[in-house]
C-alpha cells in the first residue's frame, strides 16, 4: 500500500509540473514592457524649440530643458519650433523622439 501511494504521489507531481510548463503566456506579458502596464511608457506630445545643436529641447509650457536621447530623429529641425511626440523620462530629463511636426514660430 505504501509503495502504491508513493507512486501515485510521484505521478501527480510530474503531471502538475508538465501542465505548468504548457501554460501559454498571457497577452499582457507579451506586450512591450512586460506584464505590468505601468512600466510601458506612452508617447506624449509636447511643444517647444529644438536647440541649435539638436541635442536639447526647451518646452513651451514650463521652459524646461530636456536632453534628446536620439538627436538623429530631429536632424534638420535645429532651432525650429516643433511639436514632439516623444517618450518622456522625467527622472533623467530626457525625451526619446518618436515623431515631430513643425509649428508656426512663436
């Protein structure tokens, strides 16, 4: 009887482990940024002026200066008044430009 119980326990343990391995990932965990939606940074639109060297951006709203993490995205728009669609990292003071649109001069 003891041998039978040990065999049944071992089989149930192996079955549960194999079932867990077959579980498919949820839709949330397949999104960029992982399962936690708060970790995904959404792009926001901010208006302002790109510096003459194309490495910084000054917002119209609060005159805050942001470092542009991908300056190639704004190449040719140095010194222009634009609306940036960008992912903002406030802790680093950086913007990652997704796209930009020219605006009328101030």
